[in-house]
């Protein structure tokens, strides 16, 4: 188990269980976005005994400890991504097909830093989603 996660869990007065370690390792090995059910089925396919409930209880801890971020939420269904060792980026999400485009903009980052300075606000992190229609869906609309 990642030492930073072990320290984080201990600091919350919780145990570093085998299930939590399996969940974290599977997430760290995940490329791209995932949802809890998908994570559950991948772990079970590998022979893990991790319960779906354990995954849902562990996700808020991983968010709080800044190991993962919520990428999108549609109703009660959410997708996440691992942010351990990753490069910061933001997302454009198609409201028709659900496609997620990751992007990084130094201009936006500078603007956010300037705004924080102007308002004497100490930024810890940010999460930016732009909702719209991707070019594939947009092209499909114009062809009808």
C-alpha cells in the first residue's frame, strides 16, 4: 500500500485494510476514467474478494486524501480518475455521448492564479468541466 495513503488512513483513525490496498492499487493501475462498478468487476475478475460496499466507502477517502478526483457526475452515477503522480488537466464533457476530452491550458491556470491573488484566496486545487457537444455529435446533428 502507498505510504502516503497508509499515513492518511492512520491519521483518520482508520485501519489500512487489505481491501483498501487492493482498491488503491487497482486505481493507480487504471488508465483514464473509471466508475465504481467497473472497478468492482475488474477486481472480482482478478480474484479479489473486495465488496462493492468497500469500494463505495473507500472512494470518499481517496477523494479527501487527493488520490482521485471526481471527473463527472450524471445523476447518481460518477466517474473518477487517479491523480497520484498525474499531470493536472481539465475536462470537456459531451452532454450527448458522454465523451470526455482532457486538456491543459496555461492561460486558464494563470488566470486562476491571478484571480486568487486579487481576492487573497489560497487555492488548494480546482476542478473545471466544460459541458457541451463534441464534434462527432455536432456533425451527426447537422447531417439529419
